[in-house]
């Protein structure tokens, strides 16, 4: 009985050890099986990783686009200031000379402030441009300065006066011109001008048959397309003075003969008979746009762009 009792504990221990090792074996086997299955089916995990990567890249692109839109919106809504110039702009010599001249002289221009303002308004719109002025006077430097950057030409009847002005203002471009008329001839010239059909033909003054057309100017004066013409000469306040009959007619003819566009023509001293009648007759009341004091402003269109246009509208 004792021997049987002694063998029982040994068998029990053996059974327990067997069960323990079997459990460990099964655990290891299951782990290996799971690892092999995991290694043998990598596609889903790779696919998921690729999908996550794609989603991540898409998110990054969207974030970059959003940032760019925000930067663009900021650029559009945020005002930018232009860089400050590194150098100062000097006053042009013509303007500086004009300032000094008019500050240091007691002689005032022939036109009033309100009259000058009419021409100034046009110059502010058209300059730099070609500006022809009949007469060289105390306001010549002003006209040249107001047309800064353009070309301003003065036509003067008095040679000695041209020399005096050149000594003081050599930068002014002026030419001597001659007139063969007198104020006391105005009535006869008006009759011929309105009655002679040749005076209604628009052509180059040099080839015109009208007695009122001036032909003695420098060639460059006729060849230039003038944007503004100011008739403030020649002398016309007494009977033996040349008068402005031919100057007014020729200014109108040059404006009509322009290649294209319009010419602003100004006539000063229209309180006098000659300036009043001749400007209305040959620059035409239909082209008159305004008058201030003794100054009249006409806008004359080119007659070459529309053949058959009447001399006066």
C-alpha cells in the first residue's frame, strides 16, 4: 500500500509539467502563426499607409492653397506705398527764370488774371504742345513756362524789341515778321475777305490767293501743326499800325489746314473794332466757345479730315 501511495504524487507532477509545456508550445505556435499571417498579407496595411499618405498630401496641398489665397487677399487689401525717390527733382530752368523774373519786376503782363486763366486751362490740358504766339511781350516768358516741355514760338514785328528780350531771356524762340497792312485799311480788307471766294478756300497760306493770307513767316512756322495759337500782335491801337487783320485770318487758315484734330485760337483786345469784327468773320462765331474780358477763345477743327466743310459752321 505504501508504494502505491508514493507513486501517485510523481504522476501528478508529470502531468502538470506536461500541461505547462504544452501550453507554452501552443502559445508560441499561435504567436508564430499570427506573425506569418501578418507577413503574408501586407497589402491592406500598405494600402492603408498609401491612403493615409495620399490624404496627408492632399491636406497639405489644401493648406498651401489656403495660405496662398490668404496671402493674395492680404496683398489686394493691404495698400502698398511707392518707394520714396532717392533724389530730389529740381525746378526746370525755364520755370525758375520765370519765377525770378516776375517776382523782381513791377511790369505786369498785358492780359488780366481772368483772361490768362482761359488760356491756362487749355495749356494744362494740352501741354507739352506746339504753341504759336503773335507778339513778343512781358508775358512771353510766362507762356513758354506754362508750356514747359513743349515748343512755344513768338512772332514779333519789332527787331529792336526782339534783341532786347533775347538779352534778358535768350531761351525764348522768336522770329521777326513783317506786315504790309495798316489799321486804316481794315474796312477794305474786310470787304475783300468776305466777298472774295478765294478767301473761303482752306489751303496752305503760302499758296492762298487771298490778300489776307500772310506768306512771309519762316517755313517751319507753316510746316508745324500748332495746338494753340494766340493772336496778341501786331500793334493795332492806331491807324498807322499794322493791325491784326491778316494775323487773325492766317491763324484761322492754319488751324483749318491742320492735318487732324482741333486748334485752340485766342484773340486778345477784342474790345477794339478790328479784333472784334475780324475774329467773328474769319474765326467764326460758330467756333467761339468762350470770352473773358478782352479775350476770345475759338476751337477750330481741321477741315482736311472732312472735305466740303464750310468755312464757317
